[in-house]
């Protein structure tokens, strides 16, 4: 909105955030500084440290980011200006100055306790509100004292010369006492309106700062007591050891001097300003009234790099991870950190491994650039946003370079372009499972995986990639052969903490914050966590609750028991928050949390990041029965208050989209989804609703991304499905989703109106055509009648003779036809009698003979149909010595192939039932047999691991394949380049037809797979399993697009309709079910069988 100030490094603007509806200040650092390699390396780590500072008198850092155009810090906006502007109106009175010093001392005490030194204290960085309260700002070049790695810009002097401590000028060790020196100079200027050393050259100023004491304050304000000089002189001593030990001691000493001076020489008209500190308080007493020590426990959120000082218990794993990164070899630049949800895999990488690398754990790693990302729904956009944080050239589109490069080399080339010579980039991809749960485009997923693979495998690559992945998704990347091999070779598993490590994780952070834990408390916690894998988030949350209930600095067993222990604290807090809401708030909470979960398909449900704007206009009542005409909306305040309530207790976390910078919200950890039973009930009640709602949300997003392109709107059956769902769902829609549905309906109605108009126009043209034709016929008919009248007489006699001859011929023909029809009817009657005695074979012969007559009588045609489709044997194929397990018909319908428990396959003539060829070679029973698409080859699968490929014509054995034990079914791909086998271990495997190498695995079924059927286009296939599910797979990806669930027993048989739109399944639950392949919806159920349905088929 306006420029507030500008300097050599950048500028500060006042701005407005419409989503949150608040004014903010944005500090922009110019690109010539923000693009320096050292600045890029330290910016995010330093900003994280600053953002975690929480104190009433510290200006909060809301957001930060960096791109080639500069670095940006979004802070709270204060209307009172700064101390510099205030001093232009004159110096402050003693009491006002004392209060300002107390506020700044309290803020600095919190910063110093967290290991942060400001290093640039000056009136410009002290902001004021309308009541002249002081707020410390601009920690942008602060230094984290306690961090294991130096994240300063360089060893150059940092800060404003007039306020620098001598050790800063000399590049000596910087400590909290450096800020005390600067604070003493600020106090001097606040009381006098003058700097201690004015009108000096830069060299003279630095010389006096190093060697001269500050001039007496009484030179400018002779009415002030000498004791104030003593306080300021001690604060600004040249030797840091001679200064006050901390800022609180400085503030207390100054308050004592002011109070004593007021008592001895009171001044009339002095405004009474309530002090924060009493002059008689000791430093310990002052600490008691200071804000509570920072909670060292993290609740449900993962540890970040700035939390490294609170991270305990994983030193052995950190060293192991460093060792893995130090390994040599083809794949050494990639590492996957795998662990169950709640095992701490993200925390150990962020708060353990990254700080270790910044400390040069690997030679040169302290100079690496490091960025992190989540895949999200659009991984290449997220990758671009991450790389922009280290980019210095804004002229090129990174997204285009990442996605358009041939041979998947985009990432490799972009990294080479971005990095300065001799440096490396570490890319951390957290929650790698999002690539498989949120990304809908299989092509984009494959491209992303290929890009990573190429970038880390290329000779001379300067990219390292670390991914964190939940263990229950470990099979997903393995479905992609080359990337799967990389995962197999470069995986490190996060195991549960050992007993001593767990104790360190509990006690270590407490010691750092001067907290104490009752011995019985530690024992109780460790006992509760015994045999509880994935409970680390619950531990951190319970410890957070204990911190809130501490007695002074003591965490007690009684408080632990009150909150319900490790396993009960989280669920109890969530229930308490929910029950404390109004009815409208409870409904808003339900709508909120349902949107924050991604449903698992064969895996656990996961959390979902949502833009806060998506939540702002959610329907208020959530009772369903919606219409496409409008929507009831909750006020932003209601949803915001619910998010604030759950966010206050760390059940929700708030961030910003790295691409758009829009505010986002998500569940703090999947542990809440697992353990909060109320949320589990909501999910179980709404699972089908949520699946359809996610499709609607995705469609609406795509429509908006395509700038409201009508071709992205819902039409036909999909629109009808949305309309029917909206009338019954309890889920509420937001404005974006309703806009999409309203636009879809409007487009449908417009197209319908156009169609009706077109049809009406065609009807009118047709009516006119009929009228013209009718008139023409009348005219022509009149002409014909006249012509006939003229010729009728001449033809009369000739016609009479011809009619006599024709009548005779007709009589003969009618007699022959009558005899033939009588014979046909007699044969049909005989066929009918044969059917009644169940002699179907004789009935078919008689019915065929009855229908030899052209246009045979209806009775003959009917009996033929009855005989042809009547139950019964047509032909018997006799030749096997044991049960027949599998039958296949050749593509041209000429042959039948059977596989038997006797270990043989036999090829039969389908017309005569004669054996044509026998295929022998299996030593165990044959469970499956299949023809190749052109019928030239046959494939068998045996109960052992053996599959055999044969030449259909010659019977020659072409190839043997070793699969998994218990092959249940086999199939060819449509191009006949690969074969598939379904096995008793629940895995489907694809093999190269020529060389027999395994190409891909299809993993998902939990029990044996009994049957596979290929779609007509060959791009997908379905599988039926003893786990009661049917899965739709991508033939080229190995990924299951859909899971069909509903059968109560094993699914034994499958058939796809000729048009490829539906699939029929048979089950051991004695039923058949018809499914829509597109959406997985069950269409029909067929009941009546008294036993398992082992085979199903569609009529042609």
C-alpha cells in the first residue's frame, strides 16, 4: 500500500493480506544482496530461528521466502512508527525510558535464551504502538548462538556503527552481552536525544567505540543523576565480562536508579507509568515474572532444523545416515529414509542430519545449498518453488526447463545452471508418499521419478536427494522398476528408539530448558511406550501438555495421570476442544477435519494440506440436501475460530503454499487421525462421500486452473452423479466447488437449449419437406391416372390371358410351400418333444433341419433358439486323466485350450470336439492357460513356479519362465510383448516375452490372485483376489487406479463387457456383481447360486 522506508539493503512496505484481513509490514532485501551465495545458504535457517521467537514485545515474523528478485520478510504492522521517529520530537522522560528498557530487556531475554542475538539494536529497529509500547524488530541478521553451525552472512562487521560493540568491530566472539552494549547506547540516546559519539567520521567513530568510554549523559541532561551514568557505563563497558550478565539485570539496575531518584527529588507533572519490574526484585525474581520458558517439546509437528538443540535420542541414526551419504557408488547421491508414521523420520533428517551436514559432517557439506519440498498435487510446481529459493536468475522459467527436457534431464540441467561452480545441492523431499496419494496424473508421476533418477545417477551430478517415506507406502515406488531398484539399494530404515535413546528424548530437552521431571514420571512414560511403535508424536504431545501443567519448573506424575498418559492425552484434548465449541462450531470442526484427510486405498488415511481460502466459504449447516442454485456460507470468523482453537493446542499447523504464498492448514500429524475416535467415526460415516467430494474438488481446481474453460466442466453422467450426491450428502461445499457445479449445470442447460432449438429447426425443415413432397405427389398422381386411363383399354385383353397363366403357376408354388412348411412344423414339433425329454442334442439336429426352409415358420425359429440356448451338453472333450482347471477359446473361435491337474494342455477343435494337439512338459498341475492375441502361441501356468510358452500350430516349446509359487492365472498383453502371472502370494508379475526378465510388479492384494482380465484397449487390466477385492491396474505403471470392494468372500472370476465399460465378478459369497469400471461403483447384484461362482461371462 505504501513505502515506509528504504535503505541500501532494501525497503519496507505497508501491505494488506486479504485472506487473513490484516495489515502487515514487508521487508524486501535487494537481489544484489539476497543473491549472494552465503546469503542463500543461511537465509532459511536463520529465518526459521527468528520465526520461532514468541514474546509480546517481539514483532512476529509471519512469513519469509526468497527468489531471484530478492528476499522477503512479512511482519506485524505497528502504527506508532519507530523509536527513531519518536526521538525527533525530543528525548524521553526517565519513567517512560525505564518502561521501554524493561520491554526490550524482556524481549531480548527470550531471544538470548533461545540462542538468538540481535546484533543490530538501534532506534530504527524498535517499533512503537499507539501507547508507546516498544517492540523489537528486524532480527534478519541475528545469529543463532547455540546452533551447531554458524549461519551468519560472513565474518564481516554486521550492524550500524554507532551501536556496535567493540567485539563486533574486531570480529571477536559475539555473545548476548554484545546486545547489552548496543542496548546501553539506545538507552543513552533515548534519554538525551543524542548519540554518544556524533559528527564523527566512520573511522573516528569506530576508534572511539573501541577505546573511549561514553561521554556523561549529564552533558545533555544535567538534571539527571550520576547514578544513571554508572548504569550506562557498565552496560557499555569495552570488556564484555564487565557488563551486566543479562538484559534483565540491566533493566532492574536502571529501574532502581530511577525509583531512588524519584524518591529523593520528585518532579511535579511526571506521568505515572506502571513499571514492569519492581526495583527491589532480584534477577531470579525477575525471571519468575518473565514469560514462561520456551516449551522444548514439539507437540505433533516434526522437528525443524531450528529445533536441533531440542532433538535428542537419535545420534546413532544420524551418524548412520551421514555414513550412507558418504558411501561411494552409482546410486550414492540418493537416500530414502523409511519408517512408520510417527517414527520420527522427518525429524531425524531435519533436526539431526541437516544440522550435522551444516557442521561439515561430510567434507565440504557446510557449503552445500539445501532446499526442501513436499510433492503435493503438482510436484513439478513444488520443485520449481523449492529451486527458486536458491536461484539468482529470474529470466528463465524453471518449470518449463524441468518438464520439457527430453530424456528426463530437466532437473539435472536446471541444477547445473543454478549452482555456482564447485558447490552442491541437497534436495529433501519430505512426505514422498504424496507423489502416490495426491498426484493424479500417472505421466507426471513417472516423469518426476525419472527426473530424480536421471539427476542423481548422471556422472558428475552435483545433486543429492533425500526422501522420507512412510513404510506403508514403500511398495509404491517399487512398482517402477528402475526407480524401485534405486530405492532397494539406497534405503535406511528408522527403527524404534532404544530404551536409553527414549530416555534421552524425554529428559534432554527438559534439561536444556532448566525443567525437571519427577523420576517416577519418566518411568511411567517409558512403561506406557513399551511395545507402542509410532508413538513419538503422542509422546511429544503428552510432554507438551505436561509443560502447560508444570509446577514452576517441575513436570509431575500427577499431571501426567490427569491428562490420560501418552496414549490418552491427544484424544482427550481433541475431544475437550470439540465439546467446548458451539453447535455451529462443532459442525464447522467436522467439515474442517474431513477436508484435512486423504483417504487411504489399502493404506492408512493421511493428512492433506488445504488452502485456508478453500475453507472460508464452506456451507454453514453441512446437513446435505444442497442444491445447485446457491449455498449457505459460514462466516470466515466461525471457521477461523475453530482453526484457532485447535491450532492453539498444536493439533493443526499453519503454513503457506510455497508457490502462491497462500495460507494453508493441515492436521499436525497422522497420529491424530489414528487415535481420535470421533474423527475416525466421521471418516467411516463419510468415506464414499469423501471419495466423490475429492473428485469434485479436483475437477473444480482443474477448471479454475484452466481459467474456467468450459471443456473442463462436468457433463452427462458425471454431472448427474454430482447432482444426486449433493441432494444426500452431509458434506458442505465451498464457493469454488459450488461455482464449478453451477457453471456445469448452466453449460448443460445452455447446450440442452441449443439442442432443443436445433431439433425444433430440423423438425420444421422436415415438416416443410413433407408438405412439398405431398404436393408433388398429388400432381404426379393426377398425371399417372390420366395416362393409365388412356392405356387401360389396350391392355385389358392381354392382361386377362396372362392372369390365367400366373394363377396356375401360383397354385403350384403355394402347394409346394405348404408341403415344406408342414414338414418344417413337424420337425419343430419333434424338436420340442426332444427338449421336453432333455435330449438337447437331438433337439438341435431336428431344429436345424426344420429351419432349412427360407423364412421358416416362427415356431421352427423359436424352437431352434430354445434348443441352442438350453442347458445341456453340446460336445464332450474327453482326453484328460484328471480334473480340468482352466479353459480358453482361441481369438478366432476355432479352438479350445484346456489345462488339467494331470499336468497337460490339450488343443481341441471347437466344432467337432476332436483333440488336435497335446502340450506336455509340466510336472505339476496346470492352473491356467491362455492364447496370445493372434492365437499363434499358448501359455500355461502351473502350481509350481513354472510357466511355459508354446507354438500353437507345431506344439513346440518356445520359452520357460520361472514365476512365484502357485501360479493361479496367466495372460498376454495386447501387444504380445509381455506376459502376466497372478500368484498365490498376492503379487502380479509382468515378464518380457522374449527374454523372460521380470519387467514390473503389481503389488496391492493381500491374498492370492485368482483371475486377470485385460481391457479391450489393453491399457489396463483387472484382477480378482481372495482378499475380496478387485483392482484396476495401469499396464504400463503398475499402479492401481481403483479398488472395487463389496464382496464378502473371495473374488473367483471376472469378465469385462465387450464395450469395456463394466466388469462382472463372481465370488465365494455365492453372488455376482456388476461394476462401473470408470468410477468403481457397484451397479447390480445377482443372487441365487447356492455355491461359489467360479466363472462368469458376457454374451457377445
